């Protein structure tokens, strides 16, 4: 085969075709992936796109993040910054450069913590630790408050000064813990369990000052969240600033935006109490004064009604004479009534002698017996007349009366009544019911009559 013939069957690529097919292979072979690396050779052209290299200790790769994606970044990427990106693999066809196209970027350290935070939050929410139905009510007038925080931080000073200002008489128990660094979450968990075991406080304040996500991470540990959920003492969280939210805030029975706000929420205001006490004191004084005045008036009235004993005895003696006279009159009247009633009963008794009553009852029974007999005879005659009429009607329509005149009812073996000759066939057995008895016959011939 000659060289010209071989060239006819060769698939000769152009550079553009090669880069295009390589790009198709790369983009189809790799899904969106996460990559952690360091930014270098960062470039910001006027188009707003970002071009840079991502590298580690041994290699690097070119990357691009277009304007419609980087405009939402909450930070400014810089050379040397460690980032976590979500990207797709591609090829820049014009130069044949293999590169990655960035869809999302976050700072590596904070991003990892943020992902862990979101994952734990979703898991605990599904487990029901954030449910409002499981939260304990906060006492309005606690007898003693527990504070779980660092004994040297600004949070404990804010809480104590707020409690001292609002209600100095409220006792406070401090459970000192580390609020940052390795082992802090274990100390916080142990403090919650200790407070529950001692049962010396009505409510617990879990507080600390503001900080970064990493600084507040002790309050995002699962052990702390479950200790809060299992506490039978209500817990108020006051962690960081108002914009800071930790896992402990979601599990706590009440979330205050700051440590100071937590102390204000749990403590009554002494000035408000004093105003209320002053109002109650004034009201009590008014009620007592009114009651005392009414009692004095009543006593004065009783004194005016008080009589001399001699006058009282004379009045009672006269009243006794009146009652005795009334009693005598009532006895006489009652005796007269009883005598009249006795005369009435004697008259009724004479009218209702047993022999006379018995004679009247016999006459009445005789009359009733005669009426009953006449009614029974009349009813019997009516029923017999009706029965004879019904018998005549039934006899007129009875098939037995028809049979008595020489007719018959013809049936097949199956009990079907034969009304026409086409219902039977020659050789078939039929049964004829007469007025008296039944005949069994065999069909010899059938004849249809129109």
C-alpha cells in the first residue's frame, strides 16, 4: 500500500478538535468535587473574574472563578489563603490548559467547622432535641441561680453586676469551667451534670462572651447539647453576641442574646418590686383604715342599742305574758278544731258502713257482668259473619274449586306447570293433579293450537 493510500484512511485531528474532545472527556469523567488547597498567582482582571492556582506541597492546578459566582463570596481571596472549593474539571481550549472551574469557595478552617456545625444541627434536630415541647419552663422567681462560665471572663462580671443591680438578694452559685480550647466541652458537660446532682439551683445560666466560630466551638459539641437536653433544671443560654448562634442555644430552654440579657431575664427588677410593694402597702393601709372605721361605726351603733338590765327584764316579762296568752288561745282553738274534725269523721263513718258498701258493689258487679256478656256476644257474631264472607271469597277464587269442576293442573317432572303443548315433547312424562288424586301420563303426541 502506498503512502498516499494510507493517508486516505488516517483520522487526522486538528488542535481545536483534540482540545474539544479532551475537554468533553474530562468534564464527563469527573462530577463536582471538593478540593482543599492554597491560593497562589491570584489575578483580578477588569472583567471581575478570578484566575489563580491551587497548590499543595507537591503540585498545583490552574483555576478560574467567574464573576457570577465570586460576587457572593463573604471574604476576599488572597494569595497564601487556605480555601475549600467545590469545582468541576475542564479544559481551556484556546491554550489547551487543564483547569478547574470554581462553583463555591469558603475558607478552609471556618468552612470545615461550619459544615460540622450544620451536620450536627440537622442530626440533633431530627433527634428532637430542639422541640419546643421538650423545653422546661423558666421560674419567674428563682430561689437560687447557677452560672456555668469561666470564672475570669467578662461574662461572669456582666452576669454578677446585672444580678447585683437588679436583685441583690438573689443567691448565685458559680460553676467554674473553661469556655474555650481542648477539654472545655467536657468541663461544661460535667458542670451541668454536677448542678443537676446537687439540685441547689432553680435555673442555670450557660454564658460566655463573643468570639469566632472556632472560639465558640465548645458550645457546639454534641456532649454539651445532650447534657442540656437531659438536664431537669431549666437552662438559659447567653453565648456570644446577638448574631451568634450555637447548638447549645437551640437545645437550651431559653436563648438570651447576651450574658447580660440572660441575667436580666432570670432576675426580677428590684425597683419594679419596690413599686409594687409600695402600691400593696398603700392598698393594705386603705383597707385596714376602712375596716377600722366600719367597725367603730358598728360598735357605736351597738352601744346606742344597749338597754338597762331592768328595762330589758320588764320588756321580756311583758313579752312572756303576751306569749302565754297567745298560747292559751291557740290551745283552745286547736281543741275546737279537733272536736269539729271528730264530728265530721263520725258522719262519714255512718255513711260508709260495710254492709251498705257491699250491697252497692254487688249491684254494680251484676250490671257490669251483663254489659260484658252482651258485648262478647255481639263481637262473636261480628267475627262469625266476617269469617263466612271470607270463606265464600276464598272458595270462589280457590284452584281446588276449579279442580272440582273436572279441570286438572299439569306439571312436568321438574314441577313446571304446563300451559302450552310446545312446553313438552313426545315421550315425556307429565303429572296431572285432579280434584282427588294425581295421574302420571306419557306424551304420545303434541298438537299446537293457534
